[in-house]
C-alpha cells in the first residue's frame, strides 16, 4: 500500500491550512460561528478540535443526535469530545422524528438503506435549524476517501456549508487527529456511520480504508492506470475497477443537480 502519512512539518501545515479555511469560511459568510454534529467517530472529533482551534470554543455549537441504532459507547464518546473541548452542546434524540416519518409512510419500515438515509437527513435538518437560528455555518465532517466513493448520504451528512477535512484521506485524518491531541482510543476507533445496527464503514464499502486510500491516491486522484495500480499495490483489477465504479457512480453526489440547457 502507499504510505500517505505526512511529515511533522506537513502536519503543521495542514493544521494551519484547515483552521485558516474555517476562519475564512465563517468570515466570508458573516456568520457568528459554526454548528457540527458529533458522532463519537474520528472525523467529527478532528473537525471539532480544528474548529475550536480556529474559532474558539464559544463559537462552536455541538449537536449529539442519537438514534435507537446508536451505540451507547459512540454517544458517550461524542459527549466526551464536546465536554473536553468545553463547547456548548445539545443532545437531541432523532428517533421520534424518524418514527413520525414512518408513521406517514409505513411502506419504508424495515428498509435499512431508506430509513438509515432518513436518519442522516433528519440530522441535517436539525443542524440547519440550530445554525439558522444562531447565524452559524454547518461544518461537514466528511473526508476525501468517503467523498470520492460517495460514502455519504445525499442531502444528509453531505448537506453542509463546507468540509474542513475534505482534503484528507482517512489515514491522514487519523494521523492529524493524533497530532492535534485526540485521545488514541478515539483515533483508532472502528469507523461506523451507525445508520443501522452493527454497521461498519469497511463492511459496507467492502474494502479496507488502507486499500481504498491507496487506490484513490494512485488511480483516481493519481495518474496510474488500472494495471499499474494493481502492480504497485498488489491488488486485483476487480478491486480497482470496483473503486472506479463507486467513484463514477457517485458523481451525482458531488455536483449540483442537473438541469436542461436553456433553449436558444
């Protein structure tokens, strides 16, 4: 696999680059701060640390938005992060809202994907409810790896004003998190969106983040052909082509909805 780790100097450059980006986004919008959702995972944890560093704890409002499929461990970690950062945060149970959606459309009951995506979209609605009320921006917590293969919910966790760590592959997220002082137990946690019970990111993606990061760097973002990527990484062509398929198939998530060209 490709070693994507930064040097110590590069880590500091990334830290300054991202905190500066957050400040610039808030200033450009004339906003009073930011809102972000804390899941207990590494992406939101790192984003929260960088937001506090950029803006100060008083300008960061955290939301912990558990559903009935959320593990007690993850929600406890989410609150621990918010408390350690000394930010204002609220805990809002989202399952009653999801239940209300299913009460008017019961046909979706039991559809893990549809209901899981609805949970992500309910969280987005709450993020923006708070952000609009407090004149804040909504910070996304998505990383470069997940964005590239569409591993996010359209108009759910993808519905944000900016993605501060969207330039980092997953391995780099973990490395920068350790660099800024995130506790090791959080930095090494198994990644899960917890959209349904016992879900993990790598199981759903069908590939490890180490392999995904390397294929993205070499083939999707880099210049190597499928064959060259296979030789470099010692993976089969089917795996590389599957990542290419996820990238191509999720393009609609990374662009604005299409419209027909104006008639002349």
